[in-house]
C-alpha cells in the first residue's frame, strides 16, 4: 500500500510539473526555465542526485536506473520528461544539452521497452489542449516564487 501511495504521489507530481513546464514555456515564453523544472523533477523522482544523473552518458543513465531498482513506471515518466526537456532546450538555443536529453530519453526507452514519439516537439504538442487548473498542489513552502494552487471545490460545498 505504501508503494502504491508513493507511486501515485510521484505520478501526480510529474503530471503537475509537465503542466507547469508547458505554461512556463508557452505563456511565459521561458523554455529554459521549463526544461529546468523537468530536470529537477527527474532527480526528485528517482532519489538520485539529479545533476549527477543528468550528467551521465545515456546508456550509463539507463544502467544506473536499472540497478538502482527504480520502478519501471517511474522511468517512463522520466523518459518523457527528458524528451520534453529536450524540446524546450532546443527552443532555448541549447542544442548540445537538448541532444543529450533526447539521447538519454531514448536510452531509457530502449532499456525499458518504452515507446516515445519520433519528434520531441510532439511531446509539447500533447499538452496544447490541456486545461490550466492544477491536478494537485505541489507548491513548496520553501519556495516563495511557487504559488499555492487551491483545490477545486467539491459539488455541494
């Protein structure tokens, strides 16, 4: 039961980070900050230092996640986040890092048998019709720049 709760929390956080990063890239026109959000979420999700993990060669990253026992369901979100970060980094003109993130995403997909779109821009396009309300409030009390998002009212309240 605890594992399911943990996984659900990770999935909800990823969904919210994906949504926030999309709005950061599109509405605020800051694709570099959007990529940074996704990269930070990757480190948080796998309980490995994010900077260290993201500095690894693609195959090394996949190998580390396999031997660390990271849940395969989490690695799918990691791969998709890396692919989306790659699209944002390319928009920001950071082509070398964008190439690395794309290669890392593809290495994870190969290692875990995941299917990713051929074009990273398709990942961003999946969110084009997403509604703006938050899925879950993951605002950090430590970050005053992170606005709290109120949960929608339930019918009858």
